[in-house]
C-alpha cells in the first residue's frame, strides 16, 4: 500500500500505448491527427475512452455539452471529487498529444491506482471537455466555459461551423448530448496535464512546467465588405478591395504585438475570402484576429489599437468594417495550493521543474473560475504544436503523468 507522498509512479509503456492507440482515430495526412470536435472521428475517440474508463472500473456520465466525466469512487461518496483531464478533440492539422496527454494521463493515474491498490477519501473524476480547440466551432474551450457559467448553453448550441452546421445538432448527431446539467458538478480541485506547446522547457532541459498563470485572449472576428469587381478592368482608384483591407489589418496586428514585446502575441489564422475567384476583387472577407497577453492592461490596449486602426484602414479604402468578439478570457492566476502540490510532487520525484506561464488557452483557464485549479506541463519537441509534426518523448510523458499522479491522489487524500 502506498503511503502519502511515497514515490508513486505510473506505467509509462501503458500510457504511451494508449496515446498511440487513440492517435489511430482521426489520422491526419502527415502523421498527426484530424479528430475535430463533434465529427464521427471525435465520436469514435469518445467511445474508446469510455470503454477504457469502464475497463478501469469507472462509471461514465455525460453532460448537456457532451463533456465526459469518468468517476472512480472514494471511501467517502459525499466528499467533493478531485477532477483531472483535458480534451480529445484536435486541430485539423493537429498533433497526437495536445489535450490527449491530459485525458489519457488522467486515465493512467486511475489505472496505476488500481495496480497499487490505492484508495482515496475523495472520488476522482477523469474528464474529456468537449471542443477545447474552437477550430470547427468558435470559441475555444466552449464546454468548460459553459461549465464555468461564462458562456450560455443555448448560445453554444447555436454556434455554426464553416458549412453552417449547428453545434447542438452535431452533438446530437454523434450521440454524445447528455442529460446532465452543465456546471452542476462541484469540484474539490481540477488538475490538467498538457504539453507546453512552446520551446522553453526543452530549450532549458527541464522536465516539468509548474504553470502559475495563463495568458488572456481575444478572438475578434472581422467582416470587411467592399465590392466584387473585375481584377482586370476595374481602375485602381475605383476599387473597394476587402482583401487589401485584410492585408493591412494583418500587418497592423503584427505591429501592435511587436510593440508590446515580450508580453504579447498576435496573428490571423482563420480567413474566408469571397468569392475567392482569381479574377475577382474580393468584395467580402471574414477573418479572426487572435491576440494574447499575460497582462490584462496590455491585452485591452492591443484590442483598442487594432479596432481603431482597422476602422481607419477601412475608411480609407471605402469598405465596411464589422467586428464581433467570438472568444475571450482574462489572464489567469492558478490556485497556489494546487500549484504547490505540483511543484512539491516534481521536487519529491526528482524531476527538474520551473514556473511557467501558459501561452496557450486550456480548459483549466475556465475551471479556475469555479474550483481550485492548476496545470502541469511537459516539454514538446522544438516547442511545436498545432502541427502534425508535434512530438514528445515517452520520458516527458512519464514525468508529467508521475507528477499528475502525486498531485491528484494527495489532494484526494490517500486512505491507509
Ligand atoms: O487556442 C488555444 O490556445 C488552445 O489551443 N485551444
Ligand atoms: Mn490543448
Ligand atoms: Mn490546441
């Protein structure tokens, strides 16, 4: 029987095998994954995860946003559970580990508890949050946002993808729309294991990122409206070129982010051009500006400068400019008690570690609003993510999951 804080270790081969097994579902075209939310592939991955959880003795519940909760009983059924998890959905050109490591790392904690005969006072719940990526249906972290009471359920159901399909309809179609009220569950704590998705840990040769904060984010969807016309016969002064407006705003976003270095990033990753014909000046473009900063005041100034600058650009080009905020959360400071549990675990297990601010958004950023929350990160090769070439090593996965194991079972209070 393991004693509190004893040198608990997960089974790295079993974790790695499960990661590789899940990666077979929704394969990409270059070795990664395309398992986008609410697709048939997402549904298949959910079924596999559910089967694994049931094989590990857990009961699986699903809420109205499709989020999955796999529960391992504690000795006190009334004690608030400790939650652990992340997301199984991926980018269209995603990697095998973004999100998946956190869900299957949580499952590996349960499997290891079963192997070692560990009992805890508090139940433990492994969670798969629906649509963390926000790539098919904006915004990102939509299900954890509804759970935290920051996003309205019906607004979420009405989100549409590029083909006009509704979130709520697709959730029903794949058979993963649960009955449970979103957010009714109360948590003692939530822990999320995630790859860093940046270069710091690998560059410094450090095993574990103790995530103290997360960047804040705005997703601003711009719709510029000019006039379709012939690229050959329309005189330059008479053009109302929405594409040119987008190009100038793209440059503006980069300049604003560079003005606030090192505490700012900005880019445009989503673009729709209409009519998208080689010999038609685009009369309409729709694109999403993604700006982030760990500092709230910086984030606010960035948004103001970009929206004011875009209005000036569009006025000069005689095109209309509409902006809709389709995603937002403020910078996050994680719970110091949970952060310490992670740092102490890394220390006791002999893993090198450092404090780190998460550049990417995570479900933990919303759950931190409703429960004590913290994250543990492991390195990834070249800091690359949201790319099919995303890679980690088995040792990095082991280190992250070992630390997660300690943080979760100690917070859940091991019972002798
Ligand atoms: O956008 C993000 O930071 C996350 O990968 N969804
Ligand atoms: Mn992720
Ligand atoms: Mn991601």
